[in-house]
């Protein structure tokens, strides 16, 4: 019966949600018991028998770059094609799509913050927030990243010889960093535990659970008064809201209004936070909830995403060829010389390290799907290798753009499953993917190969108008943290790589933590001189002349 229930032609067209020429035969492949548990828990992951993005990957292999996925009453158009992604994210007006079910799920936490905001609110808030990420501020943040990375380094040195969960450590350091950057608040989570930190984590877990649920259990009558996790969720949100309100009030009491240009020149040595910038910005409406919503959004958006990038990079470096890790350490030491932490120019100079970070976002994109809902009817351009006509999208259609599928597609990447940071030096094209320009390293500008250089086959920070506002911040934060650690320490996996596992939420977590043994090393111990480096070898093997 369970199988029957989900064995259906995609329900999208039947519900009038999406008229697409593709339909997928759905089959539930878990046990009957786990199916019932999934239904009762309203949990798509359980129903899918594992992380949802892996199910989408399986259907991508079977049905190609566009199909409809139906879970009971819910239906989604799943898009894994760069030309269609480019159309939805960049080419149509920003008012054409909204965040749909993601906004519904996040609303109780982020309100109308920038990520879930509807297009009208988004336009106003994006304009207000972006100036806060100005160059001088980002430069100042580099110093703060170094301070925080140093605290983590000392902590790891004190634990030498023990097994440490590096995923947990990275979550702590990125929480401390985002707390300082956004509100000038010191969570101090690298060195201590507190009820506030626990509340932040529980709220994050609840948000993740909601985003993989097909029953909005949190909307059940009075759920926050009787339903286990919901009572706690309300308590946690009240605690965090009180802290935020207090921080905002204190900043408002000392408000000193100025234009954006004046604010960019201000020293604000005691409090360089975004909160300070926004409160002092002339014209900012402090009576509305918008400020609270945006700050809460950035706390959540800027924390575990960066932690995940660090976690998966270190995982891949530790399990990869030792020559790669050695080469990265050598680069860090050569660039930093006797300094303990990098400045902006050093980050630019550490290209191999940055390419490792971005390569981990290719293999483990955070989040693994982008969610949209069509506010107006649309026509997706034909793309992929075997589609002949455009795809009609009806108003109200819910859409998943699978970044996981795009980033691991054999049509779009050479050896897609392989962690190979050298790939970003080499061009890649595939004329059979119609309308796609391929990846061109000559188009890379800034700190990382971005969606433009890969013509929307690579969406590490999304693309188009709603692209991440924190991309530079995150890349610099991760580069500083990793370089500070790798300059002084070696990391060895304490469990077999296959046991690290993967589970999904808004970000891709490990199943069992990233258990590692950190060990201090002498900085000269790895400077093995080789005539041909590992990096060059990868190019040579593929007939590419790096010069
Ligand atoms: C949006 C990824 C770090 C704030 C996004 C989007 C992605 C993303 C993919 C687009 C979502 C969509 O189109 O639906 C990441 C990754 C990060 C990271 C992988 C770290 C490795 C940060 C940081 C901040 C931040 C550090 C803040 C300090 C935001 C905000 C948006 C956003 C506010 C919404 C932008 C808008 O709709 O205008 N991020 N992010 N993110 N991110 Fe990030």
C-alpha cells in the first residue's frame, strides 16, 4: 500500500501546478515501517530513504535535467540544468519567482529577512544591507577572523593527541565570528558552552527539520504549547529575540546618524558590527521589525554554511593524496612567512587554498537545492542535452534547482566525483549541452571561480539578484581560519573516511562528526621540494599546460 501511494506519475500536472512534458514514476524504496515513521514525522528525508538531494541525484541520472517529483499532495519541478537555472536566477525579473515554501518555513524564525523576503520587501532591504559589506569593513573583519582562528588553534594545541570533532569546532568558530560581525556579540563558543549557544543550535536544527517536512506540524493548533520540540522552540526563540532586542536597543540608544559614505569612513573600533552600521545609517526605519529579521537571517545564513565549507575541505584534504595537503601547507607557509595569519593580499596569493575551499563547495553545496515558486507563468528555455522544446511553468509551481546535481553532473564537469581543486585552472566545455558556455578560467574575477565563469553550472553562492551577500566574507573567513590551522598543524582522520557519512538539512552535515587527530608540526617539516608538484602533475596528466 505504501508503495502504491507513492507510485504515481508526478502529480504536478494533475494538480495544475506545473504543466511539464516530463513525468516521473515515483517509487518508495525504504521499508514499510520507515515509510509509516516518515508519514507520521512528516519527514521527506525518511520517505526518501536518505538525504533528499541524493534521491534527486538518482532521478537526475534516470530522467535527465528536468522532472516532476511528487510526494503525496506536494509536487516539485526539479531543475538540474545550467541554462534553465540561469534563466530563473538571473534572466527573468526578480519579481517572477519567490522563495515559496522556504519562506513559509523560515518565516517564524527569520520573518521577512533577506533570504525568505518577498520581492517587494527584498528590494528595499537588499539596498539597505549591501553597503554594510563595504571593502573597509571586510578588511577589518579579516583581523577579527585571525583573532578567532587563533583561539581555535590554541584550543586544538591544548587537545593534542586527542580525537576532536572538527565539524563541531568549525561550527563554534564560525558562530563566534558571525556573532561579532553581525552584532558585536561574543558567543565565546570555542571555549565554553552556554544556554544561548544551545538555543541557537536547537533553532537551527528545528529550521532544518521543517525544511525537510511535508506536513507543517508547527502550524497545528497551539503546537507551541503542547508539542514536544515546539514548546522548546518557542522558548528558544523568545530567548534569542530578547537578546537581539536588547542589542538593538543598546545600539539605538547610542545612534549617531550618517550617510553611507560617512559610515564607510568611520572607525568604529569598539563596535564594527553590521548592527552598528545599519542603526547609524540615515533613513533606516528602526521602528520596524526589518532590522531584527535581517540580523537573525544573517546569524543563521552565515554560520553553518561556512562551517560546512571548512569541514568538507579539511575532510577532502585529509583523505586525499598526502602530496596535495603538503602542497597547500607549503603554499600557506611560503605566503605567510613568519606571520601567523593572512591579510587580504595573502588570501589572494593563496590560490591553491582558495581553490580547495571552492572545490569543496562544488562537491558539498550549501544548500544542496535552491527553492523557488513561480509567481507568474514562465517558459523555461530548453537546455540539457536531449530536450527539444521549452518547458511551460504554471503560476504557483514549486521548483527545486538542484545545485548538487549541477555540481556533480558528468555533462558539465570532467571527473565530477573527484575532489580536484586544479580543475579551476582548466577550461571545460560540452557542446552537447545546448546554450551552455562551459567553464572559462579567464572569466574568474575576485576570490573564487563563480557562477559567471561556469555559466551557471556552478552556484556556490547562488546567482543573479538574490545571490549571497556574504560570499566574500565567507571565502575570506574560511581562508583565514584554514590557513592559520594548516600553518601549524597536521590533521589525520581518526575514523575511516567512509564512516564520516553525510546527512542533509539546510547544509550538508557529516553523519558522525569529522573525528580527527590534530597534531602540531614544525613548519619546515613538509617543505619537500619536488621537481613537478602534485598540482602540475594533474595538469600534465590532462595535457594542459599551466603556463
Ligand atoms: C543567500 C550560500 C555565507 C548571508 C545565499 C544563497 C546561497 C548562499 C546559495 C542563495 C540562496 C537562494 O538563491 O535561494 C552561502 C554559502 C556560504 C554563505 C555556501 C558560506 C560558505 C553567508 C554569510 C552571510 C550570508 C557569511 C552573511 C554574513 C546571505 C543572505 C542571503 C544569502 C542574507 C540572501 C540574499 C538575498 O536574497 O538577497 N547564500 N552563503 N551568507 N546569504 Fe549566503
